[in-house]
């Protein structure tokens, strides 16, 4: 099938099935996915300066197939849509995988407990949500001003700022209405596909067909419909976590070289083998009070998203 576009980008959301989607689409013979998931090119100021040719030569095989990247960091800032537009063009297709923002935030937090996060969810919420609970949640401009202030690193050294820099990164990616409004400024609605995580995991075959139809490529290709990637893990103790972190915190450029050298499938198997001795099966329990607190924060944004997309999101409401 002939495509009018040369690129597609899936900006996330994080913890909404993007790893599984990457592991499925990488087998499609008509697609040329980035040689590693999450290049973070459009959030990396130094790489951006090197331009489109650097992006193409560094992260893609050199062929005429439809090129695509799946990178949840592209929903972490309202600056990303314009950058994608400037480098890849307005014909770029955008796939947005959205998950109940409450579940997304909790899953994001639990993922970070595998690595750097040592605080409880209650402590994280106290460093972020309470800051807004004294204000009108509908005052979107005020809220986002402070979220962006921290997201862009301007508050890293500001001890007087009540919204913690690192914790704002849990919050902002779930404000879908604000993020999607930015994508609508640069890309036509017919070039933006919305996939709900909750529907995708119930019927992955249908979800994949929706995506291949959107990309105008064949829906018949070999993949594992039960593919579930990036499953959450906890570690047996703090020593196991430190060993795991020292093993896997390799600069992306070296990961890319290793993946190119041995192949992405062998690279992923190698990572899993190294990780296994340190994994524990215990679960971190999240209280209903914590869930309710997050839900009350996100509810106005969910309502706005329904209006923006003309979509019923009762599945996310109580």
C-alpha cells in the first residue's frame, strides 16, 4: 500500500502499552522502527541541534519503509509536538495510547520503585497534589504554569517551590487534554489516532488492526497477540536494586550500539537474564484513599478530554 506519510510517532502515554506495541510492530515487514525504543531525540536539546539527518542516520535502517518511533517521553512536555512538526512535517501520523490517568500514574510510580524511587506514594502525592488542592482545579493555566516550571528543570534548585521537580513527572503525562490540544495545533485530526489501553489489552488483534489501517499497511503479519512487555518488577532488597541499577544504567548511545551489534531480540533476552536473580514477587499495595485523591485531581481533565475528542470515557470514571 502506498503511504502519503514517511513517518509516524507514538508519543505515549507511558505505562499504556507502548512497549508491547513496539514489540509487536517491530515484526511488521512494511515498517522501519527505530533501532531502540525511546530514542528521546525530541526531548534532547543536543541531538535536536544535529537535525533530521542525524535522527535518520542514527536511529533507522536505511530503506524506504514507513519509519516510526514509539517514545512515551514525547508526552512529557508541550514543546514536543512543535519539534516533531518542524523536523518530520505535518503529514506525520500520531498514535496516542491513553490509559486511565489514575492507573497510569500509579503504574508509573511503581515502575520507578524498581530504580530510584524510595518514597511512598503518599509522600509523592504530598509533594505534588496537595499544592493544587488549595486552588481551583479548573484553573488550568495556573496549574500548568507550575507543572511546566518544574518539568523544564527551572525549579530544580528552587527550594521555595512547593511542587517537586521529580514528582511533577508523574503528574503531567496524565493531563491528556492539555497535551493533545498541543498535538492538534500541529497535526490534523485525521492524522491522529486515539487508542484506549483498556480496550487494546482486551482485544489486541483488533487494536493492532486499527493501527495498521490507520498507517495504511497490511494487517496480516506474524506477531504474538499475547505480547505483554515491560512488566512491573520489584527487587528483593536495596542491594539488589543497586546492583540492577548499576547494570542497566548504561548511556543510551552504548545501548544502541549493543542492540545494533547483536540484534534487538538478543539484547532484550540478555537484559532479562541479567535481571532475573534480583527480582522479587512482592507487591506494593495502593490504598483507596490514595486512588481517590488522584482521581479527584484528574477528573476535570478527563471531562475536558471527552469534549475535546467527542469520546465517552465513562470507563475511567467512578
